[in-house]
C-alpha cells in the first residue's frame, strides 16, 4: 500500500495543498525507499519527516497529528508529492475523473428516478410518497405539510 492510499482523504488533500505552496523546505534521499525532509507547517513551524515508500506506516513526522502514531500526515504527503510530482498530478487527475464519473452517475440516477415516477400509477405514487414521508427527516415532512396540507 502506498503513501497516498495509507493517508486519510483530508491528509492527502492538505498534503497536496502544502506541496503546491512549496512548504517542503528540504529533503534528502536516504536509500531506495526512504527520504527525510523538513516541511513547514502551520505558524511556520518546521516538522521533521522520515518517509518510507515501501512501508508507508513506518514513516514518521513529529507534528502533533502523527507524532508517536503510525499515521500518514499532510507533511509526509507533501514530501511525497515534492519528490514524485507526477504522483501529485495523477492524484489530481484521478480525483477529477472520479468527480466527473460521480456527476454522470447522479445525472443518470436522476433520469432513472424521473422515468420511474412517470411510469407509476396514481396509487403507486401515493403509496411511495407516504413511505418516503414516514422515513424522511422531520424537516421534509414539515415542508410537505406547509406546502401541500396547510396552504
């Protein structure tokens, strides 16, 4: 499992931001799998990072989020993207592709729901509406009452 897959979504995106803001001050290759670096964090505090690309969970950072934990923080991600800028580009491209696929899925789903609604009889629609109102959040039920019952 790689650095990005081992990081939380928040750490991956924040690390990308840090990479783009050039917050990696310096880095050095220790061997084929390990790198060390200094990354500027919030309030210009510098954090020491040791990154292992073969065994991501053995990476370390002395920031409050990752210190003494097996966590891939934004500082480790920023170092990774600085050393491997093509991975930063791929991360962004993959995210954009996933967003477009999700939007297409949502559009198709909306079309399918609309088709289903228009294919239903009045009785089926009434039953479906009652089922939805029974499980909907209270505000949905209250809006229905305001808009269609108490008008």
